[in-house]
C-alpha cells in the first residue's frame, strides 16, 4: 500500500506533471484492462530511477511499488494496485558503437531491432515484433523464432534493492533460461544493457524481419488486445496445441476468449475485465490438466489481488 506521507519525498524527485494519482492501469497494459494505481510515475532516465529506488528503499515499510515497461506481459487486478507503479518507458537512451548497442531498460525491443537494422547488425531480427521493453525482455529472456535475448547480451546493469547499489552482471551471471533470468529471483531492477551483435547484410536483415513479422500477422491475433503468448511452452509440448486439443479454441468468459486464430493467446474481444481474463486462464489450465496431466504455467504476470 502507498503511504501518502511519502508524497512529499516523491515530489522532490519527480516533476509533478509526471506523478499521477489514481491512474487507471487499463491505459498502460496491452490487455487494456486493470483498475486504479494509487500512484503512477514515468521515469525519464537511469539516474532518476536510481534516486527513486534509493528513496523507496529507505522507506521500505511504507512503500509498495512495482516497475513496468510497456505493460505487455501483465494483468492488473480490477481492484487496482494500492502502491506506486514506476513506468520506465521514458528511459529511451540508445547508442551504437561498432557491433555493440547500449540501451536503457525502457527502450522498446522494436526500436533496438530497427537500430540494429539501420547499422547492418544481425541477431535481433526475432525481436522486431515483440511489443515489450528491454527491461522486461531481459527479465523473462524473451524469444521467438529460435532466437532469445540471452544469445546477444554482454552485460546488464541493475539496481540491487537489498543492497541499495548499482551492479553489473555478465551473461553467465544473468542465469538465463527458458523465460527466466536471475532478475526474477533477485531484488534487481534492470537499468540498462549492452548487446553484442554481428555485422550482417542490411537487405538480408530487413527481409528476415519482414518474414517474421508477416508470420506473426498471419498466425497471431494481433488485432485484439492481449499479452502475447499466455502460457509458457511445457517441456515436450506446445501450449496452443494442448489448449486446442482440449476443445478450448474460441472458449470465452465474458469478453475474454481463447483466440480462434491461435489457441495460445487469450484475447480481449472488447469489454473483458481482468477478472474475466484471470478466470479464463484458470479454466484453461484446469481443463488441459484434466485432459492431459500437463499443468500450464502462465507467462503473464499478475499484479494486485485476484
């Protein structure tokens, strides 16, 4: 819960026009659902984020908070979030030095991929259509079409909330795995990263990006609000195939539905609530487990009470 006694301290760190009170989270998630956040701030640079995290650490007992990027992998409760939401998408610094890209946590993956293309750097073609920020992508080791973030990360700079200090992790220390990194296990907030790519041919890079994005348009329900793939891929199976085999393609709760186009996606057909989406996710998991013995694990992160 956010303690209003911290508002004065917040005002000293963040310009008041970037501090929102009782902010609807449906404006900040790709599901287009979610209740009210007590406080919502948009951060513009790394130093500002460090200063805010340090203040919150000094007042830990009074300050519940969460850090988000583009909101492309979260489901916020209809009851809202009684804490501070820190939006890092204003952290947009990105530079190129030879075959190395340095970027802040808030830079969108599509921007990083297009920067790589403009500099004839290959490796991140898979990321061009992923609607998330770098920080979130590192947290979950985002991937598609055989590529993952872990394949190209040299170092990641994070804020250690327990020790109140900035540290740099190399690729090995990130403990990357399938939809996993050490960021999920430790009190770390991503600040920035250094990405090592390979020099390639501009036209071939562009063609591969177009191919991947064409496949996405053909196979994924991009016309509806969603959080992308709803479930992690179970070992030895594909979540979408299991859901379809359980007869759940098109199944709905309210305006939340399993996509007719790709059963691995839960979509908002227009007026779904977070409760609808959550109930649908739970019912899909229960039916697939009853039919197959496979327990699907959501990729979606739940924020607030469900």
